C-alpha cells in the first residue's frame, strides 16, 4: 500500500514536470535544422564560413550565440537571404555594437577591437595544415603496434606472468528465465551499450542533435530564475548564452525517467529508496547525510560539467563518438579524480 | 511536431530504458567502477562509443549526417572533468543517470540530487564571466574532431579506439557484469 502510493507520487511528479515543460515556448527552426537564433550552428556546425577562429572578437565570443548582437540581421528568419537582411558593418559604430552587452565598459572594449581590426591579424591555422599522408602512415603503424601489444597482453594473461592477476570474481550472471529480454532485470553492459550507440547515431542522424543531459538542468534553472524574477536571469549567461526555452535536450532528459520507469517495472526492480544499500553500509542509516552528499555532489557535478562543456552523456559519449578531443579529455579528468575520491571515501575497501 | 517533440522524447525514453537495464541508474554501479570492482560503466560506455563511431562516420562518409560537437578547449575539458569526477564518486550518479534513477524510484536522486544540479547551474551562471570565459579561451581548438585536427583519416582513429576497447574488455573480463 505504502509502496504503491510512493509509486503514484513519482509518476505524478514526472507528468507534472512534463506539463510544465510544454508550457515553455518552443524554439523556431531554421531551414538548416538549427535554432533560428543560431547563426553559429549554420556557420560553424555546417562549416559554411566558420568564423570563430578568426580575430580576437570572434574567438572571445565563440562560446555563445551573439552574432546578431553586433552584426544585426534577422535571427527569426528561416532562410539565409532573409536572415542576412539588415546586417550592419560592425565597425561603423563599434560603441553601439559592444554596448548591447557591455553597458559599463563598452568604450574601452570598442577601442581594443577597433585597434585589433586595423592592424592585420596574424595568419592562423591555415598556415599549419598537417601533412595527411604521413600522419595516416603514422597511425597505421600505431594501430599495428597496439594490435601487437594486445596479442602480448593476451599471451601474458593466458600463458605468462600476468596470469596470477586475473581476478576470479564470481560473475553475477543474470537469471534468464524469461523469453522476453525486456523483462530481464539486468542486461549485459555490452548489449545495453550497443543499444545506446544506436540511439546516439539515430539522434545525430534524425534530429541533428548530440545526446546530452547537463544542459537540461541549466535550462530548468534559467526558467526558474526567470519565473522568480531574479536579477540573475538578466545576466549574459541566462539571457543570451543559455536562454530558457523548450530545448531538444530538455525533452530528451524528460523522456529518460519514463524509459527507466518502464524498464524497472518490466524488470520488477522498481523500488522506492531514500538511500542506496552500499551507502548505508559505509556511512550509516542517517538519511540527512546521504541527502547532503547528493545535494553537494549535484552542485559539483553540474558545475564541472558546465565548465567542461557537457557531462558523461554530452561530452564523454556524444562528444567522443564524433572523435571530439573534448570528450576524451573529459573522460581522463573524471576517471583520475573519481578513482582518488573513491579511494578516500571508501578507504580500506577500495 | 515529430522533430520538436516526438523524436527527443523517444530518444530519451530509449536512453533511460538502456541506462536502467544496464544498472547504471544504481548508485553501486557508479561507485564500484571507481573502486575497480565492477566495470559495467566502462564496458557500457566503450561499447556505445565503438558502435556509434562506426555508425556516425559511415553515415558521415555517405554525406547523410553532419557532425555536431562542442568545442575542444583543453584546460576546461580536463578541469571540468576533474571536478565532475569528484562529484560522481561522492554522489554515485551523473546528470543522465540521475534522470534514470528517478524513474526507478530513487528519491535521493529526485529531491536532493536534482536540487543540487539546479544549484550548480545557478552557481555556474553567476560565475560565468569570471570563471568560464578565461578558461574557455585556453588552448581552444574549436568544434572539430581529432581526425581533422591531426589530419588523420577518421577510420584509423576509430580502429585504434576499438582495439583499445577490446583490450580493456579483455583485461576486465572476469569482473562482475
């Protein structure tokens, strides 16, 4: 009885969140499939006239979608000619261009940028195009070397000195009593991972969007600040970089609890819990400790993800799968400190 | 309608379903990958990457898909990841698995977890100009894949990643599922 009431509460909360989301304004779509205000997505994403590497003013503003603030134009138009109508030469009035964001300091900024413009910018990037042929040869050699190293590794484990390091953890094979894979409690991580790989490809192919989660919380926080009338909702970040709207990622994250609910109910492992068993074993029964750790952990996670430009889904998976260096750097950073932190927290039992 | 609402929610449902089926929405799975006791998270992620790399770049080569990624800025990606790792080992979840944990009934994910994310988002927005902008400018290579950055054929990098993944799967083959 108690359980079913909690279940109802969870479902109602999810539905209420979904309803609240639909109340937010939907983004208009441009013909390139990007948000209409996203000059960057057409220029950078489709690599048509990418500009964010040329000139100090562009590199310093490449983090957001500010093109129209300086260049003007119609950010709601769906087609290129209409979107470009009414654009102004930026340096005709640099003060006005800078003042739209930097009300206090625009005069010095305008002077800096005008100076940079008049002195010829140093030739970048294009001068140092790597020699593709020899790089490819190098990576073919690296691939062969890795293959040889793997063969050596397998030999060392099966026949050689590393054999004693093989950990004989009894593998917890899920009991497969059902003919229906959906009702199996635990899938092999290989099977579930392959499934996620297919979902990630489909998202990029059909929606032109990478998966991602941390951005959704930013959007929600921005919407909350706006609703509360907080001064922070007028800041550069919440007003221009990440304005609250019904983003693709927000809807994606809204779907996640529903999918997990279906999976848990079908696999008969839905359970209402306020602290997980492993935590209780190490840190005791008090719920406030767990909840405090979750709150602080949440702050750290979201802050770190925002600094990095995405989280485990947005960078580590959706970035790395496109061979983005950001994804691999993020994974390296998170595993280094994750291992250390776990060693400290679960000491003696690492 | 389909593009704006149906597709993202459908992908989200599938994403949440797979996270829960793999057990990643459970605190133990995340903590234990950092204790090197249960490498399911690593196996899940590396399999997803191998499959998706092949799919995405095959479609890309046929001109059916455009890449869409965040910029690479070395200091921020590393530092952000390092901060993120601390939070992940403390709380045992991350933004995506939090949403999945809510669906399986984890109240500690739903209330303090989500509130923490929202507070972190507000904190980030409030310190955006002072903290993010300078970090973001350090070693910024723009939104391009390593293959373009290094001038290498992308299939050579994918093959390298698949080889390393298979090696990792082999080393951790005896660790619990």
